[in-house]
C-alpha cells in the first residue's frame, strides 16, 4: 500500500449543534440552528452510509472512527480539515462572522488539539466573506497557530472574488502566509447568486454546474490583477472539478492577446499565473471511459504542479485514493498525492 498521502478535503462535523453554540455569545447562540443550506440537498443521501460512527453521531464527528476508516486504511499522513459552517449564505454579516468564529474555536479545541495528539489533522480558518474587514481580523486571530494551514470560504457569493471589496481578506492571507481555499456549498443559497442563468430544477443539475462558479472566480482573480497586487497570495480550488481548467485557460489566454489593453495590470498571459498562485484539488475527478483521455488532460493542466489529491470524506461522492485515478507514473503520483500539498501547506 502506498503511504504518505495528504488528503486536502476532509470534513469534520460537530457531534451536535450545542458543541458550536457553546462557543457563541448571545444573541447568536439562540439564533444558531446548526447550519445547512436549506435546499439543493442530495435526494438520496449526503454521506457515505458506512461513515456513520458505530457509537452514534453524524458522519465525520468521531475522530477515532475517521482514523480507522480513512487515515489508517489508506496510509494518510495528514487530513486537511474543512468544516461546513455555511455562514456565507447569511444576510446578517455580524451573525455570519459569529458563526465562523465559533467553528474556528471549536475546531481549534477539538480536532486540532484534544483529538490531534499525532498531528494528523490540519485545519482551515473559516471566514464570512460578507464582511471582509471582520474576515481579515479572524484570519489574524488565528495566524501562527501550528495546525491552521489555510483560510476557507464558500464559492457562493454576491460578486466575483477578484473584486476589490475582498482585498482585506487577501491582504491578511498574504500577510499570514496562508492560502485561501474556496469550497462549494452555498451557490445560489441565501444572499448568494446562482452561477447559472436562473435556478436549476434538480440537485443533479445544481451539483454538476458548481464548477461554473469556480471558473468565474478564477477568471476574476486573474483579470482583476489580484495576484499582481498580492504577490504572495495563493488560492486552492476545492471540490470544483478538474477537467475544465485547460480549456478555460486556452480561452482566457486567447482573449488576453486581443484585450490586454483593457487590463494593463495583468502583466503576463493568464495561464502563467497558475503555477505560482493556484492549486486545485482532485475530487470530484472526472473519469472518462478512456483513461488516456484523463491522463492527457492532467498533462494539459500541469497537474504535476497544480493538482492535489482530495477525497471529500465522508460525503457520498467520496474519491478513494486507490480507485479515483488510473495508474499514474510514480513521479506524478508523488506530486499529486503528497509533494504539492506538502509544499503549499509547509508540512
């Protein structure tokens, strides 16, 4: 069995809402009802049915069962934890900030401390991007913590992420040396804009088109000049798909040839920003019938430097480290399953 895997998308859950409420002051404590996005729920089941802990509680809430079922089974060195606070859909920015802060306090006390004697768990600082100033303060509150290795927010938003109202977040990330992970879940929910023209009818449509928001955010980051303004800033596109990246960059590079006069702050071809500033996680990995097509896509997208393995444990569309990919050349496997994440997160 291969070992040394770094899984860049694992979801820990509180045992109950009271765990989170215990970190909240009034009036937020009474208002918190454990999150969730309200609609576009999986009509079958949202988690692996075998991921429910034997002792009870939600999937992803028992660290020892997670170690047994995932860490030890697959030879995983580190799990990058991304809690699901769903605070980015809330219209009240103060409430959203309080929810984010409570999840950070909970994660730091439990999964990154009490449950983390072996150091296998690394965490993400949840922020509410509705209030970028408060989000930046939350980043600085946790900067320097030995087990927080990135900042995270949902892809659901009211504006593309390259726009300047978000700059305080990127300044704080760059200052702390922490990448910003963008994860789906609240697209079209609450105050957020749906990235398709109108609202999809079914979950399968909504879930398939989540990658559209990631594409829009990436184009915005590049064309708004965020990576020129904040040279040390990096992003991680989590659970947004993989295979769309080469074609999007081909199109954007072609547009840049004719339209670079409009964006003079973009100093080089858009695709040339990726290796220094962008990483993308593998799950959900699009797997065509012909494995050679996927291998060609990995080559075209510079997976050797950009792609990092992720499983999305314990969700229904979990990607197994053993089964998600076709057979890869050993140097490429090492880059995707270990080295790229190890370098990004300084592990």
